[in-house]
C-alpha cells in the first residue's frame, strides 16, 4: 500500500483508523447508514461497504487489514478499492468522525 497524504498525516498500511466514539451510527433497513455527530449536528451517509468498513475502525486493524477483510467478505472488489478506502478514511478524519492510531515500530 502506498503512502497517501491526508490533511494532517500520511496514511500508510500501518495506519490504524479509529472511529470517534461520540459518533452515532444509525443503520437503515436497506443496509445504508447515517453517521451523526451530536456535537455539531452534522451527518454523513454510508453505503453498505462504508458501514462494513466503519465497523472495523476500532484501532486494531491497519488499512491493509481492512482491505484484506473487504476482499475476503465482499464479491468483485475492484482494483481501485485501496484508493477508495484511503479516500473514505481521509474524509472521515477531515470531518472529525474518525482519527488514527499508529502502529509502533
């Protein structure tokens, strides 16, 4: 996985994204969801793939781990999934919905 520059940090395969614990995930009946920040009143929609990824943002998975889980659980994962994953993580962090843990070492 190549390095990607986010707003405040470089996103690499060792980056461990963490969901902001104050954010509310409201899943809808069609597997889509809304992330809601009660402090700001702002929300963000997630498709089913985004929901799958959001649920892995507990700090124990690197971006590479998340990508491998996505490929193992989902059918027809496109080649550009790595870039799409980085873009989602970048957007979540820029909106304050997620942050990072960096693996030691």
